[in-house]
């Protein structure tokens, strides 16, 4: 779920902003530009938790299907 933040941020303009917003650019804009650090931290933490849950679920699925897993 990680996309190059720099690529997306540099290609954004007012015409495509509504469709090109991703979590990383949203956290940057809310946290640094609007100085709402606590909300940006919460959004970043939620993103990390979702990524962890997806990793664990896919690892369990791979273990059941193929017998191979990360650990």
C-alpha cells in the first residue's frame, strides 16, 4: 500500500487533486501545512495498523494454501 509520495505530490495540481489524493499526501497536508499534528499522527498510525493486519492475513492465507509463509 505504499506509493512513492514524491511522485504523487509533484504531479498533483488543482485539476486532479480530488482524484490523486492518497493517504501520504493527506497526512502531509493536514499535519504540516495545517499544523494539526495529532490528527495526522492518528491517520498515519491507522494506516500502519491496516497495513499490518493485511500482512498478517495474507501471510496466514499463504501458509494455508501453499505451506510457505514469511515466518
